[in-house]
């Protein structure tokens, strides 16, 4: 089979700082929308990997001039006006130096460009062959005004949400400029910084009125980042959301998965890119992060997702670095951030809200007892983010259920009462509870079944049958009672799908949600009973009472029933994607 | 063992040793010899044989070990002593080399190679002693080792020339270098020595010519020569030449450290960061970044104050010099009381010294001073006045005037110490030294300060070690002096000295600090080298014991704008003119009849871009051509544009332009002038305007800096103040309109203006108030 280079995307090497707005705006040139961008550090070595090289400033050109002159691929040197580093006199000296150096030895493959027509006019006397960069793709005009200043670490701006005008702030380099130009009309604050004025003029480009939102038929591309969290909550929530999007937006979902439970995703038929954390690899975290950022950026450029999502409280910076990489600028970011944080958890993670388009809080039945940071603070008041709270998200809602007979058969359970124990997760102080459960089950003639989790150790009692039940909801009809930890997923799955007795055994791990509050809430509502690992004196009685309920076949009919409205969720995501939609000329007429 | 057996044993050992050496098994031969019982005393020839054979085969360390045994036995032969000297020289252990050679051959060897090695070793020792400062060699040693010498090799000749050169024996070094050029005519390095000597002697034109010759003829030393040419062109403010040279260098395949140096020299921060980023991202690839390049890049970045980048390179596993590592270790990055670790290259690049160490008290974890500290004092206490040099400049003249004014105000001589960073005669840094010596105060030449213990305490070294190179050297020397003198007040004069003085005062806990700037702010002067002082001055402007001053209202306002401080942060401490010095010449000018010949127009200024000497000439040409005046221009001063001025003057028809250098006597400067003209682009409070008016001369100048404050503007004797951006034609028109009345006017108002407004007593009183903390902050701008 012959190799057809022309069939591959055009590869553009960028020599310079990837955080430079100029680097991020290249992809907004209409003819470059299908190009793939690489950050290059050694033009002599890396030229083999790219079809074209763009040098972001005269400073970078001077640093690598002999190597650039020796290239055998097209190389564009972008000349910048003053405003970045150093004085105006030094800037002028730098241009003089480059002009004189280029005059010394002609290199036809080297071309010169400036950011804007104004910059081109200003610099052309010294560089007659200078060309202005082409206009960028048009963007919509109904966006707030946003000040940018190289000397300010944060920008403060005003934005209207739901007819309310709010003051927002965001770190200077939080967003990719291709994203930023879609979100705001930029204003250069420092009149001395001519380069920034050029960047702003380029970024603002042509602005057109936004048409009425039309139903989007195009399949959505969704890249879901799943961390290696505690329990299966991250995975199951994302599976639930992905399933809803598949159903309502024909979404193509790919998981960027660090979780040890990736097999669940694979079994459910999702595409996954299995990743390793620095901890898994025992790698130096900054070095790992560099590689992961580059790999993530490469994946975004190839997959071209409309949305990148992340489920979890603590987002590794590689995600944002990847999203700021040249070529990754037309991707919305959705942070799936459940509530019920422990009240003593450090709220610093909420700063990440500034990178988001949407913070999606999966609803929690126990929200009225939520005292965590997501409730007491307003994380969405950062950057351009908005927030929605859905009804509880449970993967079980999308799954068909087995009949009691089928479930028992599949679980290989005989006659009698069976209680599922799922103390899951990799964390928990279960020794005392486990011992009491085994004792009381025996005492009440209840057979225990242990839920196998890729993240949990097996039971200490080797006689206890272990079953792999994912998703659990499909098997619930065959089970007479459940003792479980109170993670988001288990809690909502059971409350939504199960009518039998449930006993919650909440964990109190610092990284996890406020399971005690959630379990207590359920107990207070009369939906379930509760056993606490640190109240050993009451444990025996509580478990005995629960086992009695299991044996008696008690049912609970008052449990809540509201869950994610997939269509509405898909509409929210579509609206977010509209922020970065390519302006369609016919819509503007 | 009897004699026969001994001989047999010896023969056997010798045979075996010879055989082993023949097979190049020198270690085995050494072991055999050691185990044979034949000591160096018993069989020196065998030991020597092993040493020689091992050295010949390149086994230097083994040869050295064998020679050491012979040395300890006192049996080292001349050739082996030479080998041992060469070994230490190669290992750059200059002290050991000198010890071995002088012990064996005496302090002045007759053996030519021994003399060569000894000369080179002394030069090496001197260069290692400098630790970044100025290289100095012992005059006695230099003279001893170079008297009537036969030049043994180019390396010997170079070392000998340098020994003399750095002992300030310039003429002898020139002569020896000429001898070397004749002996080794094809060795370009002697041309390079000539060029360096020319630089040292202040002959930049010759230096430029010679470096150009090197650049054009030597491929190997081309980039070195181009860097020298670039550096000289920048000093001469010849931006066109500098740009062309920089471009030439930019096109060359330079090592990474040289490319970084090019960026730093030319102020190309983007380029410097790009080179650093390359080093950072290719740290593990020895093909891309060699061990030596990595170390050199780290050192250059440290010298330039890119503190965070040096740390970043270390984290990227770039090999750094021991000094760089020590500085980083002392800074305690990432520790509880240290600086935070940068998360990426951009954050690291923003971590610059000295800014990242400010406020210094926080960085050093010093307790806060109580509110109100320091309390006003009755007397100033011991005062240390610090300036860069005593070269022939207005600020230096004012510095001496300050000392005189303080003494005249009643301060005892014993209470005043004067520290100067450089008093080199060969660079004319000592122009006003006789005037200062005449005042009989203690003068400390910091470049030759004898320091008993050169080490700094750890907490001081932590700060000083992290400073950019120039400031570090200044602060180090001044700190040692301050520990000896324990002054109550440190007064730094001009930006560079002010930065060092402020730093040392804060490090030493000095009670009062006065920092006097004597020109417009660096951003107006476009002085890149001074911009790093900005965060320091910003930090000190907030301290209650620090007084910042400038010598004119506009200069103070310019500094305030540069520093982003409130108006009134920088006091005005105007110049002082001792009017009595000008009384005789004033009387003479007052009495003289109008000069009938060509109009004698004087210009007293440094021949540099900011003084706009070409505009000065063009204005006079326009005055002559448009208004029919005969002009006799006279320039007093020196500087990088001298040749350009002479050429331009010739073009304009001023073939007899007189340029006088080194004059400072008022009579010589102003006695034969009709008017004084200044066309500067930037000025603080120009001293020459005050002095010319003190002599009664009409003065004309452009409206820049503190010019308006420096001139008398009433009546016919008023000065002419022209627009800052005036053209030559417009200036000529203005001069032509102003001249008749100005020349005819009574000069008394000019003289009186200077007497009234620039009295030394005013300067002294303002300083004493600042020294004692009794200046009322609301009246800070009215100290003159």
C-alpha cells in the first residue's frame, strides 16, 4: 500500500511559547481549520515532523536563525510590535538585527508576516516583503467586553446571565484565545502595549450577529476525562451522561480514562483511551504533566471534540494546559462537579471554575443537608462559566432490569433471603461492621452476597459468595436487602431503582463526599437505615434490625423518583457548544 | 639481603618493570615497584622510568602518583618537576603548580619551560582569584617573571603579556606583545592582546580596528572578535554598528551560551527566553545541549538576574555550576520559608532577581521594625558616602562638592567616609581624586579593598549570591566595608551606587539611607542596565528610613512616574556651586568688551547620543549659514561619538572644530567662550549651565529635565530655553533672535541666580536633615 502524504492533515510546527495568544489564534485562520499543530523546540530536529514552521516572534527567530535558514520546509516568521518584553529601543534593535541578518543571507523559504494590516503597514518600511496574517474566522457579536492587560494577573469583566449583570474575574491566561474570542470582545487596556493591541484586533476580527438557535443535527463529539477517583462514581455518572447524549444528540463519546475500572467502560461499549497517572508510572509529576498535556492536546486535535468534560473535584492541570494548546481552541469544557463536599474540604479547587463553560452539578436527593463548598460558595462566578443542577444522575436509569427470577438465576442464588453487601471503594474502615454483618446475617438466616468491585478487596469470609454486578440496578430485583457505602452512585441508584431495605454504611474519607450527611438524610426521610463505623455500641442492634427487615421482605414505597432529564441535559450541552460554533454564512442573512 | 642478592633483585625488578611498561601495564609496574621494597630513594631511576613512560602513554594520574613519591623523597629531577608543574597546570591547580615549580626551580627559573609554566600558573591563579570581579595580578610577580625573557611558546607569551597587563604595566605589556608578535607572527592571539590593551588604554578606535582584523582573518576567533566589536560599539552608543555586528553574530552557528550572551548584550529578552527554553526542553539531549553549554547558560542567566530560570533548568536536570547550585540551595525554593517553586517555564522566567527577593526583610525573615523607627537624631553620626568613581563628569563633581559642603557645614572629617567602586587611573576614573583628597576625609577604593575574611554570613550570602553580577560585586565589596565602618547613614550617589548602598544598608540594618539620583530616570535615558534597579527603588520608597532624591523637580517627577510612586516620594536635592570659585572669571567676563571675532560657542558635554552633539553642530551651521554669523565652535568633553562628531563637523565646514578632553578648570572651560549651548535630549540638572552662568555667560539649552530650574529667565540676561524637539534651523533662528540682547546684557543676574539658588549650604542642610531624619515630609520638594 502506498503512503499518501496528501491524505494526512497538514502539520504546522509552532516555534515559540504555546501560551502566546498568537500561537492560539493560528488555528482560527479559515484555511487552517483542519491543520494539526505541534509545539516545536528545536527547528533543526523537529522540522522532519512538520510540513511548515511558524516562528512566533523575532526573538525566537533570532534565537534559532542559522537553523531556520537551513530548513527545507516553508517557514513563516511572525514579526511583533512592541509590548512584550523589554524597552521600545530594545524592540527596535531586535527588528534591526533580524532585518540585517536576513539581508546577509537570502533564504527563499523564510517568509515574514505581521498580525494585522496595521502592524504590517508599520513594519513594512523595514521589511518590504511583509504580509499581514489573514482575517480569522468570523465570530458572534453578542458577547461581553473583556479587558486584557499583560501586566495584570487577572481580568475583571461584566457579563449578563439570566438577565442579571454580574462582575466576573478570570486569570489572564486561563483560556485559549480561540475560545476567548468567541466568548468576549477583547479590549487592550495598556496603550503602550502595541503588540497586545494587534493581538486584540486580530482576535476580535469580524463579528456578526448571532442567529436564533437552531436544533443541531450534527452528531456531538464528547471527550470525557475520568480520573482515577475513589469508587465508581466518576465512571458511572459519565456513562449516564454519555448515554443521554448518545440518545439525544447521537453523541460520539470517547473516554480519556485514568480509572482502574476502565474495563467497565469498555464492557459498556464505549471507546476509551487508557491513561496512566504519574502515581501509576512512579513518574516525576511535572515531567508526567508535560507529556500528558501534549498527548491530551494531540488527542483533542485528532478527535476534535465539541466538549471536553471532567468528572471530579480536583482537576489535574494537564487538562487545562491541553485545552490551551494550539489547535485545541474550539472545545467547550464542562465540569461535572457533584455537591455534598465535606464541609472541611479545602475549597481552593473551586478556582478551576474559571476554565469552564458549564459546571454541571448532578442533583442529589440530600441537597438540603449539603454544607460543602459547592453549596456555601458560588464557584460558577468565575470566568465565563454557567451552572446547571440536574436531577440525580444514575446510570441505572438507562439500563433494562432483570426480573427477580432472571436476576437470581444470573447471580446463581438459591432459595432464601439474600443481602448484597457493597462497601465498595478502596477506602473504608469496615472491619467491625463486616464482622457484625456476617454475624447478624447468620443469626437471621440471611445469605450475604459480596459485590465485586475492581476497586475493593474481597471479603475476609471466604464462604461469602462474590458476584460481579455492574450495573447493580439490573440485578436488584433478585436481592432482598442491600448494605452499601453512601457514594453518590450507590445512593441514587438504590433510591431510584430499589424498594427493598437498604442500610447505608457511610465512609468518612477526607477525599470523598459527605456520605454521613447523605446517609443520615435518607434515614431521616425514612428511606433507609444507617450504620456508622465509629458508633460500635449501636452497630449490633442496627444491623440486627436491618436483617430482620430483610428477612421479613419489607418494602419502601416512598423513595424519590426524579432523575436526569436526558433531553434537557442535551439541550444545555448544545447551547454550550453554540458558543464555539463556526459561524455559518447562511445564518447571518 | 647482601649486595649480590640486592643487585640481582634490582635487576629482576628492573626487567619486570621494563617489561610491564613496554606492555603499557603501568599500574602493574607501579604495584610491582611498590611491593618490591625498592623505594624511591633506593631506585630513583626505576621510579622515574615508570613516571616518564606512564606520562608518555597519557596515563597522567598514575605518572603524577609516581612523581609524588619521588617528590616526597626529594628526588624529583628537572624534567619530572616540569612534568609535575604541567600536570597541575592542566588540572588548573595554579597554587600547586606554583609551589612545585618555585620550590624546585626558584622564584625566577632559568629553565625556559619552568618559567613558562610558572608564568601561566600565576596568570591562572590571578584569574581564579577574581571570582567575577576585576582581574588583578601582582606587579612584583609580573615584573619578575617577564624581565628579559625569551618567549618560549605562544602560551608563555600570552601569559606573560597578561601578567603585565593586569598588573597595570601597560607599556611593558605592549612592548612584550610586540616582541611576541614578531616571534609568532602567525598567531592571531597577539593581535587580540593588542586589541585588549587598546581597550584598557581607552583607545577604542584602535581596539575596533584590531578586533575587526581578528574577525576577518581568524575563523576560530571570529565570534570572540565580533562579540568584542559588539560590546565596544554598544559602549560607543553606535547603534548602527552594533546592530550590524549583532546580525552578523546571529547568523553564525554559536554555542548556546554565546547565543544567550548575544541576546543579553543586545537587550533581546525574547531571544534570551527562547534560548533558555530550548536549553530547558532539550536538557536530557547532550547532542542539543552540551554539559559545558548548560553550565555556561546557567551562569549567564544567574548573572543577568534570571533566578527562576536557573532553578527551572536545574529542575529540568541541566548541569549547573557549583556556584549556581549553591545560590539555588541557599534560596530554599519550595521550602516553608523559601520562595515558591515555579510551576512552568513562564512562571520561572518571571522570577527575576532582585525583584523576587523583595521586600528584603520578608525574604530574610527579619522582624518588622517598630512604628516610628528610626527616631530623629540630634547629629547625623557616621556617614558613608558612596559613588561609582571620580571620573570627569558633572555628577562626580557634585559628589565632591557634597563632601565639601558637609565639611563646611561643620561635620567633622572623622565622621565622613567616602567609598568609590572604581578609581582606575588608566580609565580616568580618578579625575577628581586630588580634589577629594584635598578635603582630607577617609577614602575607600572598593576595588582594592583588603578584606580579611571574604566570606559572607549565610543569610547575607543568600541575598548577595542571588543578585545580578554587577550589583552583586558592588554589594559584596560595600558590605565588607560597612561591617568595618558601621556607619549610621549611607548616602548612595547616582543609580548604581544608590542600588548597592540601599541593599547594603538594608542588609546591615543601617539607620538612615539617602539615595541620590542625579539624572532623569533610566526609562527616559534608555539605559537598559539600570532598569533592574526599579523594583529595589520601589521597595525602598516605602521604607521610612530611606530618602530618595533627584537633583531637579522634573527628574524627581520622572523617577516617581517610572517607579509608579506618589508625587512627593522623591525629594529634590539640587546641585551646589561654590560661587567663589567662579568669582575671578566672572569679574573678567563682566569687564571684557564684546569679542569681535567669530562667535565662540562652547559645548561642555559627554560626546554621547543623549547630548545630541550632531544637532549641536547642525544648529551652529544653520546659525552661520542662515544668519551670517561667524562661528568658532569649541567642545569640551569625551565620549563614544568623538570620531563621528569630527567627521560631521568637517562635513558642515567646521574643519577647525576644537575638541578638548580632560579640562575641568572653569577658566579653561568657560574663559574663552561667548555663549554656552546645550542641545541635550535628556538632562537632570545640568551642572555646566550653572557653572557657565556663575561665570556670567549667556546660556542656551533645550527644555528637557531640570534645564528650566537651572537657568536664569528674567530680563535681558535671561537664558534661551528652546523646545525639546527643536530642529537645527529653528534653534538657529531662536539663537539669532536671542543673542544680541543676551550678549549685551549685564551678566550679574546670571551670577546672582546661581549664588542664590545653588549655594552649598543649602545642599548641606538638606542632606543633614535627611541624615538626622528631621526633614518635614510635607516640605520634601522645597529643599533647595
